[in-house]
């Protein structure tokens, strides 16, 4: 194989690899952004108490903006299972009962990414 062919082959390999990385990353970012939008729609009821920006305006309600996704999922499932019984638990139990596992995942994604560089 001549030097020109080797250089051409290396350029082709790099272009193909770069395309694969770009399209994989784009699909990941697009999917995550879609989940953010879906979660935002599903969280409209949550915003009544926890604020449209995830910052509650009443001390009794916790801020959800930037909260750990796993914690949010665990908390909502704990409300569904009646494992939480403090202060406003009855209200949260009623809200959590209306959510599917996918709803919980989407809402948790929304609040956990709210406030980071991709969703300020």
C-alpha cells in the first residue's frame, strides 16, 4: 500500500469514527433533552408547590432544582408505598399515586437536570 493510500485510509477511518461518535452523542443529547421536556410537562402539578424553577416559595416545601435523580425517584416511590409519613405526606402520597414508573423517571430527570449548564 502506498503512502498516499495509507494516508487516505487513515483519513477515512478517522472520519468514520468521528461520525459514529458525533451521531451517538447527538442521539444521547437529543434523547435527554426530550426527556427534560417531557418531565417538565409532567411536573406542572409539582410546580404549584415546588416552584416553576424548582425553588419552592414556601418554607414547608423542599426545593427540587438540581436534586439527585435517584433520591427523587426513591422519594416518590416511598410516598407511593406509604413509607413516608411526615408533615405533608398525605398530599404527596396522593400526587405520587397518580404517577407511573415512567412519569417518576421523567419528572426526576427534569428536576435533577434543572439548573445545570444545559438547562439553566
